[in-house]
């Protein structure tokens, strides 16, 4: 297994579980399998919709399916890729387990986990970037060996953050940035890298040059305006951080101000 030695060692005779089989959960499962993690030791749990089951089957993951109670019993490491509002479905884990949250906007302290369960938070870019092995992620705590190893196995560029609070800035200035750049270019403009690097530094992202390089590399080339608008629309959740950034740009705000609006929206959404 390429680069998953510490993860395998930590699991012992247990399995690695993925809670949630939407776009993100399946991207993680496919990425781990592509890195050499055996499907026989991978467990996947979902809420039971027929559409999700069909997608699981299409991805060749049907043999990995288990019930929520099995996930908690069989897995020493669980990657959670569910919506924040579904956090009540978190499986009961045994003390000593590791819970890696890929859940957007869900502080570690809010997770309904038993004492003795280690928890780590990962903020990744969109599932499509993971599928292409061109994603990015912030990890907190930033030096967590297994979470970092799993991210690298998924092809994610990992960005250190010194506090969980910094994830608000990372969300807006990282995963949301490719969409913001696409909107800006649709208006005949481009970003000032120096201004963005200063903005990143002010918000605790000292390695912002790497984030900016990543964002520029993953903005697609569009052949038509319709292609660009479809890309932008698919990335913006109603009322979310990306939508706040897009709205600010279209209202004439410059990019740093628009990204600051995204940071504020992230804080508003999570009561900070």
C-alpha cells in the first residue's frame, strides 16, 4: 500500500471505515483503493438511498457495505464524510479508535463521540479534485501522522494550520478559490497574487503561495460561457461560503474583499 504504512500499523486487525457514501465518501473510498488499500479491509456505510446504492455499485464498492453498528464494531479508523446536520448518525466507536472528520463546518468539540476516541479534522477541496488526485486539504491537528498519511495517499496537498479557527480562512481562501478565480475571469479580471498572499498571512495561512498555486492549476479551461457558468453553479451551495464569495464579486467587490466575505460567512454558519 503506497504510503499507508502507519495507517495499516495503527489498524492492526481492524478495518478502515467510511461513514457516508455521497460524492466525498466515494471519492475517498476510490482514492484509498487506488493507493493500494484492500477492499477487503474497507467498510462503507450510507443512509440507504437507492441512488447512492447504485453509485456504490457503479464504483465497485458494494462488497464494502456494512450497517452503521458494524462500522463501529469492525473499524479502528473511521473517515466521516457526512453532512453536518447528520452528525447524529455517527456510529458508536470503541475507545482508542480514531475519528477523522471530513465534515464541512463541524468543530471537533461538537462531535457526539465517546471519551477516549481520538478526533482529527480534515477540510478538503471538492470530491472532483480528489477523484483527479489534484485536491488540497488542511489538517488539524496539523502534525497528525495518520490523517496526513491518508490525505497524501488520496493525492491531497496538505496545508498546515495552527488552530481549528484557521479553517474558516482556509475554506474561503483554499477550496473556494478556484471558483472565485473563474468568476473573476468571467468579468475580464484576474487576481493580484501579492494581495492574496498578504490576505492569507493575515488569516493564519503562512504557506499561502502553495494554496494559490494549487487553485490556479485546477481552474478548468472553458470553451463556452455556458461551461463556465455550469462549473460555477455546481460549486455553490445555496447560502454557503462559495455563494457569498461569488455574490460579492458580482456586486463589484475586489477579490480580497470577496474572500473576506466568505470567511465571515463561514463564521456565521457555524456560530463563531
